[in-house]
C-alpha cells in the first residue's frame, strides 16, 4: 500500500521546539507518511528548514540526523543554558537561572539595541554551519513556508523556497524584546508566531495533500487560573502566540462551509476547500 501524503505545520515555542523534533523523528522513523509541504514559525521554522535540509540530502535518515545535529548544537551553543520561548524565556527546567532572571528583568527597561549592541545571536552561526540555503532554494522535493511578521504593517509574510536564507529563519524567530528586527529587502521583521503560529493557509493553497498534520506546543486549555506573576506571564504568552492559529482555523472552517453550501460557480480555492477532511 502506498504511503499517505501529508503536509506539516510546525508551531513555534522556543526550546519547546525540541518536542517537535521528537515528533518529527518518530514520523520519519515510522516511514508511512510522505511529505509535500512544511510550514513553520520561529522554532517551527527552524525544524522545517533543518529537516528539509537533511531530507533532500539523504532522505528520512538524513532528516533525522540533521535534526539531531541542530538541537545538539543549539543546546551546547546557547549562552546561560537558555533558549527563549515566545514571549517568556524558558530553560530545560521551569525555573530560570539567576543570570537569566536578571537579563529578563532588564528587557522591561532596555531595548535589544541597548542590551545587545553588537547584535550577537549564536543561532546565526549554527544555521550558517548546518543549513545549505542554496540547496533549499533550488530543491523541489519539499515546499517550505516560513512565517515572519512585518514590523511596519503588523502583517504576516510567508517566505517560500526561493526566498530562503539565514535572515529569513532569524526573522521568523526574532523576539522583539530580545533581538533587533531582522531586515530583509528593506523591511524589518519580527517573530512569525505573532501573526501565524503555524501558518495553515499556504499549505492548503499551494499543496495537493488533503491532510495537514499540525504539531502544537502551546496548550489551548489549562486547568485553574494562574495567580503568580510567572504563571500569568506564561499563560498570556501561550494565548498571544496561539490566537492567530485559532483565528486562521475559524476562518478556514467558515470558508469551507461557505464553499460546500454555495450553488454558484467556484474556482480552484473553493474546490480545494471542499476536498478538506
């Protein structure tokens, strides 16, 4: 029996993106799914690009090895043993180190330009070393859709295969409180999770796969009401970085109902919406 063709949508979540690595590793090991397109924001964009890099080079095993190399390098190379999760930094354990707490406190009063005048980002070196962007731009095996947020308009920008670069991935993971905006073709960009986390519509519009598998990192529901400042901030971050996703889902559900109930002539998008499971 032939494999099922799917597209993947990978949510961002900073260090929690390592969970997505585990999900992808299991899917690749299982081998029953073929991939057509992958979308991602922030850490999801990193996973998408790194997996595609390995996939086009050495198939499923290459993708698994590439993801392991990336996350190992990231865990070894980021100062103060931290990786930020959207809006609220997190470490391997839930309690930030004292040095990290001091840095986070300063972000309330100082801009990234003041705190990091040299604009040092260890992630840049890891991406340059591990990802062959020229190959990603030219390959046709996997369609990639990387989300970033245009600072001037507050709108979503989707970068596709021909656009891919280290700047695009850094833009997709650019938290406003910690990093300067990433400039691409004269436009400044922030984290893609602000406007699409992860983006779904490009997969429906540009891929033929009838199924989209979404890997989420932020819980849609939590028991109880947060009372501590840390828990309140964490929940606000989760809501903020999930709202765009649920808004997009609601819009797609409405569009699908309208397409199914319409008796008028319809085009390729309406036909695509009718096909969705």
